[in-house]
């Protein structure tokens, strides 16, 4: 019983934290020993040599000046002591300070501390070993410093600017910043990797190192995306025509940013908002939170623009641009784009399921399908329930969820141009997944009566539908890419035959013509 309790106690979270703390302390001690071992050994050796009179002994044996040997040993001991003091300052002060702030201490501050220590040691050696008056030494060094200062004034300016940048704490190592010149003509974006005596180093998203003089940095406007925390809000302005209704524009843009957030979880807390009215159209803002350390803003913008262009192309919306409208008749209601017959046909023509169906049949199906609107959070279909229809996405974003115990697992998302529910439409199978609208959604529903009418006028469309449905079902096979083309074609043909047989059972009795059954048994 006692051993069990001890074992459990050793495996507790508190025990793990203690072990981690001991490991951290042990690692710090080992690092300190490595840094201090050599200079400490040199210091002790020098002091011992001075204490036992090694200078006189070596001088008597070699004929060298004992005073000179003593000075060399003393200088070695002093410098070893200075090195030890510098490293102790870094280990005991700067490193803990950096860990407490969660940031790496800038090298410039450590270097300035080291210079002050070395200067103090040098002055002390001059006073004790060479009996140099400190007042005269300081006065002489001041004159020399004045002369040198004029020669390297830009370097001195950069150095003091670097000190000011570190003391100000406006940005630090590993912060993601954007540098703006006073005139706003120059923009540099990237992660701060180092601040030294003269320059600040910025690693750009293109993996290039930008070296900026500290004087320029101190005079520039710095936008720090990592403060007050590492998450920042970004935005993108999209301008659409006045004819596009606000509800429709926000529905499409919300679907765009939601789709981008699903693709990369570094983008979150997304929304679309009205911004302003201009002479060309209405400006909308796509706003999102982003951690630039995980996903650079340029790549995030590229991802969002890709979704935006795809959905604008699918929904028929266009970005606003300067134009002059000259109406000779009453303008049509552009807000009814989704209900126009021509736009319906263009939407169906992009759907992979109908790729083998002729244009006349597609036009007939486009006229028959029904426009449905769903609010955010509304279920379009539910797993396990019977169904006799499919949906084609026109606007918005929906998520696909499959049952997993008492919960549902989100496995995919559909955007405009995608379709789902085709097996229930063609064969009457129960719904295999639940589809829920993430945003306000517009979709077209094609039910059993619609497809029956199409197959009645064009029975050959059944074969094209079965082949496309088989391709869709087999596309999720992870091992498919390693199979030879002949095997893939055979599997597709077998699956298409099964689907066609199911269509015959589900739809064949309602068809007045026997061609469908003939195709299934051919």
C-alpha cells in the first residue's frame, strides 16, 4: 500500500513539475559551470602564482624582470575576474530577467554591461598596477573620446538609439512588427531577431534579413502586432456594386472568411462588416484575428483572396469599379441573380455530378430546381433520415458532420459550387451525414420529381449521373493514388453499375420509357 502511494505521488502532476524545475535548475547549473570553469581556473592559477612568488622564481631562473612577470600575471588574473563578473551578471541577472518577461534579453544590453565592467576593471588595473592617476586618465580619455566621437558620430547615434529602443520596450526580440517611415512611403514587415550596437535585424516573410540602422528605427513608426498580446486583428476591404443587397454581400463575404478560417486555424474570430459607401460602390471589411508568428499576414491575405475570388466567380458577383450606367429601359433586379435561369444553368454547369449531361437537359433541370434559404446554424439534412433530394450550394458555407458516439464530428465544409445528398436523390439511400449551415446559406434543391422529369426526356443522362456519382464516392479512397489506372477504371465501372441498378429500383417504376432499365442491364 505504501509503495503504491509513493508511486502515485511520484507520478502526480506536482511531481512532474518538481522534476521539470529540478531539470531546469540542473541545466542552468551545468551551463554556469561550463561558462565559468575556464576563467575561474585561470583566475585561481594566477592568484596562486602571485601568492607563492612565482614571478620572482621565474625571473631569477630566466633573467626576466620579476616586476614584468608579476604585472602579466596580475593582468591575466584581473581579466579572468572581469570575464567571470560579466558571465555572472548574464547568468544571475539578464537571463532570469528575460525568462520572467517571457522574452530573450537583447544582446545590446548585455554588451553594454560587459563594456562597463571591462572599463571599470581597466581603470582599476591602471590605478593599482601602473599607479596612473585616475583623474588624469579620465581627462585624457575624455579628450580622446571627443575626437573619436566626431569621427564615428553615426555609430554613436546608432548605439544610443539602440539603448533607447531597448529601454523603451516598444518592441523586443521575436516581436512581429511593421516599420513605417515618417512619410509613409516605406513599409517593412517581419520578425525582430536581434538588436545590437548599430542595427536592428528584421526577418521578413520572404525569409530575407533586413538590417535597419537603429537611428532609422528610432525615427520610424513601429506597428507591433505582438503587443499587447501576440494576436492581432487584420482587415481586408472589399468593394461591391450598389446593386448587390447588403444581406447577400455579407452572406457571401462571411462564407469567404469562414472558409479561410477552416482551412488554417491561425485565422479565427472572423466577421464581415459594412464599412462605407463610395462613388464606385459599397465597401465591406473582412476582419479576422491572426497570430503572425504562425501565419504571416501576406500568406493569410493570399489564402482569403483565393476563397474570395472563387466565391465571387461562383455567385456571379463582381468587385465594384468606376463605370457609367446608361439605362434605356428599367434596370433589372440584380439582387435576384441566383433566381435567374441563366445563372442557374451556369451554376449547374460547374457541378461535377452533371459534367456528362448535355446542355438542353441541364437547362431543363435548372428551370425545375427549387431555391432554398437557410439561416446560420440551421440543418439542411440530418444523418440517418430518409431523403429524396440533393442540394447545390449557391451562396454561403455549410459544415459536414458525421455521428461519433453521442456527438458529431466536423469532417468537411462545402462552399458555392459544391453539392451533397446525391445518393439520396438517385437511389433513395438514407442521409449519410448531417449538413449544418455555418453562415446564412442559399442552395438549390433537386428532388426526385425533378430528376424523374429529366430522365424521362433524356434517359441516357442516367449513365452519366451514375458514373459521376461513382467517381465522387471513390474519390475519398486514400489508397486510390497507389492503384493502377486499370484497377481504378474497373472499380469506377463496378460502382457505377451498382448505383445505376439502385436508380432503376428507385426511379425506374416512375419512368414511362424503358430505356433506363435497358442501360442498367447492358
